[in-house]
């Protein structure tokens, strides 16, 4: 009975997510997109309150700021900010929600945190899908489209779960004054910095190897 009810909710949601994604990813519309500022996780998280409206709340963070503009015009810094915020939401799931659910003092608190975790999943996946739509609009390959289809499928399932729990208490997993949210953001930025550092180190190693090879070779040039 529960499975059939969830399927009834899930199918139209999946259809609406896919239909909404296609025009934005493949069709250019409007003018120059505005810049998208980086925010701390505690400032854009949507897990407070109650379940049932996570889709609209997540869209307000990642999708609505680009309404009516040409996604191909999104600047590099804005796209990177979207990715960093999406990663912060993902870090919050593993570093904040999961341990706090395990350490919850009561079943009611654990349930509210679990509802908040689902809303956070909707937020995370909405950011991921929006970043992919922007990359597609800017000439991304077929792999980006297949990834978007995959992420939109996950998004639809979590939206359905949120809708099915409509009205249930939802609790955010952030510390007082946004401390927990800032930790998630710091972790996301650190991950991005580590990736850049690895690329730089690899490039330096390649240059050093090339230099050593050149200095150790014997010249057979004509004098």
C-alpha cells in the first residue's frame, strides 16, 4: 500500500523534473545571467520547519536566480559557487546529519533530523542538476546529459519522499550561529582546493621529469 502510494506520487514528479530540465539544458533563452554569490551552508540550508515544500525551497536557492536568462552566459565564478554550495550540502549530510541522527536524544528528534536530511538531499541534488544544466548549455557533452538524467531521477525520488512526509517536523543539522553550516562549507572549499593542488603538483612533476630527461640526453647536432 505504501509502495503504491509512493509510486503514485513519484511518477508525476519524475515527469515534471525531466520536462523542466530539458528546455533549460538544451534551449537558450533570455539574456545575460546574473552573478551567483557564494553562501555559507547555514545561510541557504532548507531543513528547518516542516516537510512537503523542499522542491520549491531548493529551487529558490539554485534555480530561481537564473529564471529567464540564458544559462550559457553563467560566468565561471558563479558556476563554481553553485558547485561549492552543492558540495557543502553533501558534506552536511555525512558530517552533520548522519552523526546527529545517531546521537539523537529521542526518537522524535531522530525523526525530525531524518526529515531534514531528505530536504537537504533535495537541496543537494537540485544544485547538482542546475550545475549540469549550465554545463550543457555551455557546450557540455553527452556525458553531462546522461548524468543530468541520472541526478534528476534521484531528485524526483527524494521530492516524492518529502511530499509524502508533508507536515512532519523537520530539523536542520547546523550548530548555533551557523557553526555547523560553516564547517560544511569549509570542507567543500577545502575539497576544491585539494583538487586544484593535486593538478598543480602533477603538472610540476611532469615539468621536472621533462627537464631531467632533456639535461641527461646527448646532443648529436652539427656544430
